[in-house]
């Protein structure tokens, strides 16, 4: 079930109404049932995968806590192997198999392992990572094992964040299922407001930008110059509005029912460096990799070369997490390279900045840093969005080598019904979004709005609803990009 | 806690907000963009009338605009001695819609010839795009139930109306600013309009007109195999079963296709042919290559034949159907 579908528009109020109407002791069961229904709206049979992993990790948690010595580690390994194994089969098997076949062909080895004709279970990468964070935290002694199977199942399956995060930690979420959440007017309205804003980002901005991006990136060889540049810039904002919009809706939906989920985005395109970008983009995943991969590898408390290695491996894995394709691996590697380069060149960059006198103009310096970070990020997005490495290289070469071929709307885009007016409208939306985000760095807009009298707030809600309805791209619920991961 | 800050107060406010939004929508929808519409898609009304009133046995042509532009139904009727109903209109309505549109009217002795465009097998294309909402708005009220069986109440009743309000809003706004003719020009397209069809449902408005420069006709690669939509297959199999149960015959044919597009999609089309041959219960007549024609036989898209191509394609289809008639004894 998609958050931007009519079905969810019916599902969510029903779930919330019943949730507040029934006694506290029955609420976990209701939420679990609702979460099962929510997940089964995609491919019903795949819920068995979830049940299987829940059973494994629930048992592993208890065994880890009760065991001692090396046995604790074995039970953790069992849990991790089950989760990573599931990912390996459903997400990475065909990728690894195809690459093995290529290697076999090069060396003329016989190779007959067929590809699996299976669909990736929705949100698999999210809920397996959330489940692994549980067993790891139990192993580390930071979380008590959960004895209530229903509550543990709800921790993995809680519908607002089941299919695309935020990837929660047990310390933050599990105890909330035991707490009683009564109807709180301010909290509920804040949650609904957040959901509405997330929906606006998705259907008004992201889906509109997608109408330009998709035809270009789906057929990159037919495009060049300005078209590719604009499509790449638009994609940067499309994926942001798509995923941040989803996260806002997830956090808002949980907030309505009294649950506090972690923040997932914090104005990432206003970052002044790549490391700052990664502390603001998909925060729940970045912090997962930081806590469970980067720091265990040694983090930055190591010799420089080892430190760079740790960073690179972490980003490489992060890229692979996003998809079983070399484009994602390159995307991750590129971000690792950016980060290592920024560390290595920090001294030199500081000297250059001082030499040209930029230190005296901190605002201009900040703007330049934001623009540089954004440019590097957009360059990496090319690999993220392209269908193959060959396509990505084509886009890069034809974007930079032939910038003189200015054609904002080639025939293929016109054939899709895209007009200059729509492109201008898209640009206006992006500019307005960035202005809103910039103001948000100075003023807590949500808090300021909540303080306004009802005669300001409710007409504003009306305007927002009408904007979503009238300016949204389609009533056809389009899937969120991150659902594929 | 103030009285309005209770759950009841919240519900009342939400209900009022919802009511305000819905009433605004109703008000906007009064600016009905369909009134007096000569839109090409409005021809669903005539097509619907055609399939309801044409007695069986008949040949029902199901597909997108490749059929509308590229079949001479009169020639087919005269050659095969069966009445012909050409339901072909627009590929982006989706194969699901096209099949739902004809399914209730398949009767004993009918021949259902399914000829979808290649794109209809990939991604969400078979589900239809936003034009489907327009077509569903035009659908006669008593057909709504048929479509609900294939879709849902939300898809058939709610979504088109919500979409229509959006369109009305933009047209009304443009009208208020005096720029309606610029952004929503009147539907005066001489080829694509409601009156472009003959009594069989064939588009005939393009026959005397100059075709587009063959080199300018847009061609593109088909999506990769991984985007194949299995749901389309299920729907085709369902129509195959329905035809068998009712004593009718369903066949599948590949669409007319421009040679330039075929040459860049040969492997994808071979894969598709293989996939359909193995998994579809509707027999395939002929091969994709049977319907590949030179660029100068096309009117304006890679699927739309002009007067040069329409005749040979119809003859080929008739020959194939004759062979099927002999084999299946109908």
C-alpha cells in the first residue's frame, strides 16, 4: 500500500480511529494486524519471509542474552546470516550470478547456474537492517531481548516505517509500544501536518520532476547537452522530495499515534561538505552504517590509510545496499572517494581559501561550498539513476562535451506532453522549496506555524489540501523510488 | 484542554475541512471541460455503442490506435463475411481497459482479435495512464459496473472525477486570465477527433492527408525484459478463457510496426514473442515480422499506418484469419 494512494487515505484514518478507541493492552495486536494488511497489499506471500526472519531474530535475541562466551557470538552470526542470506537470495543472487557468468566466459569455464526469476520483496533492505540492529544491540548489551513476540514483530513490521524506513533502533522504538499514547490534539495535528507536507513533496514536486527525468534517463542515448544537465539537476530534487516526502509521511503517521521516529533528512542540499551531506541525508541508514560497519572497522581512530579504507568500504557497502548493480557500487565508491579526498585536501583547500581572501566573506564562502557539494552530489546521482554504467558514462560525456547543443525540450520530451511552461513551473517549485529550507535554518517554521491562531492554521490546511489535489501530478499513486531497495 | 482540542473537536474540524475541499471540487467541476467535446477519446461512446449493437457472430478488434489507423474493417467484413467492430482507440488507455471494455460482449461465434502495441506489455503501460481517467469519465453510466469488476470503485468512480476537477481548474484559471486558447486550444485536430471514425470504428480522417516525413517518425527502444508486466499476461489468459467458455475464438496478432523501430528492438520482440508463446493461452497468429512495414507506409507514429500501409496490413490479417478459420473450423 502506498502512502499516496486512495487506499491509504481510507486505511490510515480507520487504523488510527480504532487504535485510540480500543484499550491500551489490545493496541499492539491491532497495529500488528494493520501492519500485516499494509504489507500484504504488495505481494501477500512475501509476508512469510518477514515471519521467518522475525522468528529467527526473536529467538536469536533471547539466546544471545541468555548465552555466555563465544556462544553469544554464534547466535548473533546466526541472525546476521539469516538476514544477509535473505538479502543475498532475493536481492543480490542475480547480480552475483551474472558477474560470475561473465568471469566464467572470460576464462572459458563451464557455467550453467540460471538466473532466479523472482521479485524483490518490498522494503527487504529496510526491515532486515532494522532487525539486525536489534540483535547487534542485544549482543552489545545495550538492549534487553524482547520477550513479547508480538511486540518484537511490531518493531520489525510497524507499518509507517516498514517498507522504506526510517531504519529504527530498538532502544528508540520498542519501549514506545509499551507506553500508552492517548489522543493529544497538538501531537495529532502536528503529525497530520507533517504527513500533508510529505505528500505535497511527493505528488506536487517529485512526481512533476519525474515527468522530465524519466523520459531522459530511460532513453539517455537520444539526449545530450542541456537536456541531460536539467534532467540530472531535476533528479537530485526528485529523489530528495520523493524520499524525504515519504519519510515525512512515515514520521507523521507514527506521530499521530504517539510514536516518535527518528529524523531521516535535515535539509541535505544546504550542506557545505560531503561529510555534512551524509549527516543530513538518509540519516537512519548513514548512522546504521556508521554504528555497525564504520566504527567496528576502526572508524577514524586508526592510521590514515586504515581510516580511508574504513570510509571507502563503508560507502561501498552503502552503495551496494541501494541496489544490485554496478551503478550503485560506483555511486557508493564515488561518495567514499569524495570523503577521502576532502580529508586529504583539507589543508590545501584552507590555504587556497585564505590566499584568495574568501575567509573575509564567510557568506560567499558558504554559498560556494554549498554549490560545490551540490555539484559533486549531482554528479554521483548520475550513476545512481542511470540504468547501466554505459548509460552513465554516455550521460557524463554528452553532458560535458557537447554543452553547446542547447535543447531543453527535445522531440521525445515534447512527445511525452512536456511543455516549457511545465519546466518553468518545476524550476519555480524547486526554488520555492530551497527558499523554504533556507528559511527553515533560521526559523522553526513548524513551531511558528503551530503558534498561529486557528483562523490562520485551518485555512492554510485547506490551501495545502487544494494544492495537493490541484497541483499534484496524478491521482495514480506512483511508487516511491526507495521502495525498490 | 479546550473543548475544540478533544478528539471529537478534531474530527469535527477535519470533517469541515474535508467538506470545504469536496465542495470546492464540486464547484470547480461545474466548469465541465467535456461539454460539447469533440475529443478523440470521446469516441469511446461510439465504440461502446458499436459493440453493444452489433449482433454476433462478429469480429472484435481489440487494441490501441494501431488498429484504429491501420485496419480497413469494410474490406475485412467483405472478405470474411463477418461483421467487424474495430475497438482500437489509444494504446495508453491500457490493455486492461480494452479487455474490460469488450469482455461482457463476447458471444458465441465471435472472433476476438487482440492486437496490442508492444509497449503495453511493460511496466504500468497495460494499466493505462491519465487518459484512462478521461475515457472512464466518458463511459456510459451503465458500463461503470463492468469496469469496476476489472478495476475498483476508487479507480473507476473516484479517481476520474478527482482528475477531472484538476483539469477543470486549470482550464477555468486559464479562461479567467484570457489565455485558455493558448494553453488549451480548441480540439480542431483534423485527424484526432471524435468524428474521425467510420461506422466500423476505423479512423479514416488520415487517409487523404500527407504523412509525416518518414525519417521524423519517433522510434524508441522497448523497455528491458525485467519490466515485463505479468499481469498483462493474466488478463490475456482470462479473456482467452472467457472466449472459450462462451463458444468464441480469441487470437493474438502483433501490431503494425515501423521497420526502423523493429530493427532496434528485434531481440526484445523475439523475447516477447517467445514469452507469449509459452505462457499465453490465446493462440498467436503470424509473427512480429509479418507486420513490419517500411517507414513511408506510416502516417505519424511507429504504429499508425497510412493509406499505403493500411490495405496490405488488412489483407495480411485477412489471410491469417482465413488460415485460422480453416484450422479451427469456425
